[in-house]
């Protein structure tokens, strides 16, 4: 779903009618906060934000105690498990979160009675012209190792794996070299990162020994 197509009124109706019953009160608050920090604030699906900031924004719990780091982690993990958000890499300035609108969430699409294939989500993976848009966005550079790529060896990786609910949406795709893509294949970023780092170190050693 393109940002220009999304209807805030419909999103709120879908949230109340379909998604709210699936979430705990804390998960509902977290989803709305991430919606605020992405589409409503930056007109973007993704935001990089620290858990301390999320805790400050989410406020106090039912007992008047400030939400802690572990509680925030539990809420965002719950949203990811349901398919409401995709959790990306963590850097010094926070973790990357990509939000899905209610009708893009598998359990909600099923509730509404639409097959997932009919959920409005642009396919940037199989469409050749759209693939080039992602490559251009990433400056034809591997997201994982930083090497430049060409049209001959360019691939796209699903940052959030397909078997875990990752889609062909642009925000879930990363330009990748063949080596890094083969290593990450089907793994989460956290699982693949040590293996990719090891591969990068080995490739550098080989270059130095040439």
C-alpha cells in the first residue's frame, strides 16, 4: 500500500474493529505510538527509535510505574509475532521498526475475508522495474557488507524473512550482494550478522593475500 493511498479514517476503523481485539492494552498503545512516529509524523513506514524513548513516550503502567526496558521489549516482540511490525537492526540511535497497516496484517486480512494475495502491498521483489527502484534507493551497495554491486550480481534480500511474514514491500527489501544474500537466506538479521561479519573478514584477508 502506497502512502498516498492510505486513508487515516479507514486505518483507525480497521484498528478498532479488527486489530484492537487481538492486542493487549499495552500492545495497542505501542502500535499507536509507532503509527504516530512513522506514517503520521514522517510519512514513512519506518522509524529508528530507542527503547528508552519508547518507554518515555508510552508513559506509566496501570500501577503508575514508569514502563521499563524489559516491558517495552515484550510489547514490540508481541507486535512482531502478530505481524504488526517488522523489527530491524539496532544501532546507536535505536532500533529500526517498520509498521504494517491493519489490513496488511495476516490475521486481520483473514478476519476481513480477503486472501493475502489480495492485500494491497506493492511487489518490489518480482517486478523488474520496481527492483531497480530499490537498487537505486540503496545506491547499488550491499546493505550488509557495504560492497558495491552491479546489475549482474545484484540481489534483493527480505530483511524480515518471508517465512516469518516478511513481504515484497519496498521497506522490507535490502540490496544485497550474492554472498551476503546466500548467508542471510531465511535468517533474521540477528542470526545472520555474525556469519556475515565472518565472511567479510575472510574476504578481506583474501584480498590482502592476493
